[in-house]
């Protein structure tokens, strides 16, 4: 049974999950939560938060398994896009202030992950994973004079979680 303590949020993910369930013929309304929870062995609190509050499963492996059974991917459920989409144009850091902003972006993502996962990120995150996640946050923060868009930070944190899961799975 999956725990409801998930704190990862992805804007629009509940609507996408509901669309997947519509396509799979799950009932609508209150019966949907019960059917979804029963079908996938999920507690009702988790099912409700995933279907209503844009929360994502804390266990990315479970998320991928559910998405696969619904003929989709975890990336589409989380972001509405496939993983192989090209990254947006990211400005190259050139000044000391730019590099400080990059560090602040990475810090925002890691702090978000730490909060969302209840302080459970005592893991090794290499540069490649971080480089693949902070770009959108950095581009937006640079454009907005250092202000962070929480949705983009959350999106980047989910990307980091998904990549960490994939790497662990492939070991």
C-alpha cells in the first residue's frame, strides 16, 4: 500500500491523471477514488490527493507502474510532456551574479525536495542530474530578477526524483 505522505506537487497532474482514468473507463465522481484506490492498491487519502490536489506519488516507481498500466508515462502524468522533449533555451551563466543565481536555483530545488520528502534526501545527486533540472528555473529567475517560480521549482524537483529513480532502477 502506498503512503499518503507524498509532498511532490506538479501543476495540472491531477487533471492529466483524471484524463488517463477517463480514457481507461474508470467511473467519474466519488466512485473514481474508490475504484482507482482498489485497482492499484493505493490508500484512499493518496488516491484523493493524486486525483484532486496535483500531488504526485512519492514513490516514482509506483507512479511509473500506474502510468504504464494506463498506457502512458510518469513524465506525461507529471508534466504533460514526454521525456524526450527538447529543453527550452537556457541562457548561459556568464557573470559571478549569474553563477550565484545558478547556485540559488539548485538550492531551491534541493530544499523543495527535502521539504517534500520529509528530510529524506540524503542521497548523492550528481551534476548531470542537477544540470538537467535547474535550467528552466534559472532562465525564469534570470528573467524575473532572481524571483523563483514555485511551480517551476516543483517541476524541477520532480524531474530530479524521476531521474534518481531511473538510475537506481538501472543499477
